[in-house]
């Protein structure tokens, strides 16, 4: 009996010692540079977000936030890399809508909700529904009516099967009961070129990629697929204003840590991010790129990821893209 009590006491001491060590590490965090892994190449929207926000977080944390690019598989390579990293807050991942669209259509080796501890959303970039002027639709309602009158004749461009522009259009078709035909391209330049030439009729595109063509009349912006009118396109109505409620397919980027990272560390990172995105310097730099700051708490990002997962899964099912 005495031996059992001594072993139990020793176990309790070890548990408390381990807990104290974790708390101490959290109190000292960060004591060295923090690596932020980006799953897209330099110059991409994800990379720009990471560098602008990371630079502003560095003085708040007292350590440099170092950006590392690991592109590939719609940022899946970077996601898997960070998901398997130590749970100490020194390696983070910039998650995005691309990860959730990938999860919706294929068996990726990670789960954004289960394998990561959410920190906070960083930025958002509005998506707009644009059409070629020859489409004869000057509003969302007119486009829906046209598509219903000519089922299977309206062609929409995307940047590839399973990408956000593809699933945004499928979600639009599902919500409105229309039948439109997908024309995938290898990237935004090719898709935009054919849309401007009138070879396809419509596309869901990042606002920053088409705002110049809209201003010159080469394309018509029917609505922004965002919760509010974006600063880059303030005259374009939202989908809700155009008659389609709760339709938001904005691009977003958020900070994630490996699941199991101490909550004290996650909270420090969230506070640093929130402080960073409120600075005028960050706001101005993001605006030039067609992005807007977000911020928020870990619980908000967790709930957002759950809702986004359900939305994109429904869109993938409607497109016949099942895992």
C-alpha cells in the first residue's frame, strides 16, 4: 500500500511539473523567431497577406515572424507540413478558402478543423460576379432569368476544377436552380482573357483581378459575393442587395497553429494579429492589394471554418465532385 501511494505521489508531482513547464513556456513565448508557412508562391495574395501582417505582428510579439513559402497542391503541402509540426507556436500556417475547397473534393492528408488550432482570420478579398457585355444581363436577376430561359447555354469560366471560382458558380447554380456549363482554365489570366473576348459568359473572380476591366466597360460586375460592399468596388451591390441572401464566397486567409498548441500561446498570437491589422499602415497596404483586414478570436475562426466546410461540401456535391 505504501509503495502504491509513493508511486501515485510521484506521478502527481510529474504531472504538476509538466504543467508548470508548459505554463512557463507559454509565459516566455516567443523566445525565438516564429515561422509562418505559406502554401503559395511569392507574390501571391497569400504571400502578400503573410508578409504585410507578419511584419506588423513582429514588434508586438518581440520576435520576427519569418515567412516561408511551400507551394503546391493548393497549399496542401504546406498545410500537412505544419499539421505535423511541434505544438509550440513556433511554426504557423496561413490557411485559406483554398484548403476547404480542396477538402470538399478530395481526401487530403489533413483536416483544417481537426489538425489545427484556430488563431484568427487575417484578411479577406472580395469576389465579384462578372459577365461579358454581350450576355444581355445587367443584374443578377436578369442573369438568372436568362439562364433559366436557356438552360445549359450559359458558359462560366473558372481557374480549374474544384477551385473557389468553380465551386462559387456551382453554389450559385444550386441556390438559384439554374443550369450553367463549366469551362475550366489553368489560371486567372487565361480565364479572364476568354471572358473579355466573349468566349465565355460569366465568372466569379477576385475583384482585384477584374476591377480595371469593369471600369473600362470590358466586363460588367453584377454583384460582389461578400457580406458587404468591398472598398475596391464600392458601387457594386452585394449578392444580398441583388436578391440572393447569405451568399458569400470571399477569399480569406487565417492564422492557424498545430492542434494541441497551448491556449496561452494561441491567445498571444491572436492578440498580436488583432493589434497588427488595426494599424493604418497595414490597412493601407492591404487596400492597395484589394484586401481588407479582419481579425477576431480563435472561437470565431473555428465557427467560420465549420460553416465554410458545410458550404463548400454542398457546392462540391452539386457539382458532382465527391470524395
